[in-house]
C-alpha cells in the first residue's frame, strides 16, 4: 500500500500551522514538502527519523493517506 505525508518545515511555519493560520502560496512552496512511500513501514521509519531529529530543526507532520 502506497502512503504519503506532508511535512511543514521552519519554526515560523510550524507556529502558523499550529495556530490554524492559512499559508500563502509562497509559504507552501518554501515550507511544505510532500513525501511518498511504498509501504506504511517505510513511512513510519521516516517519521521515526524525523522524531529523532526533533530539536535540531522545527517541523510538523501533516498525516495524509
């Protein structure tokens, strides 16, 4: 089963996302990245790697199937 998710990068973008504010098109292009995976296990491994990096960079994962 193929899986995907979106990740928001950048401290200001994460704060804006958590405040439920809308992004401009420029912010979406620069701060929101979509990733695709062949399996849910690979997606979960990617998320685990992102969790381990927490504190080094700001991000928010937007779940998407």
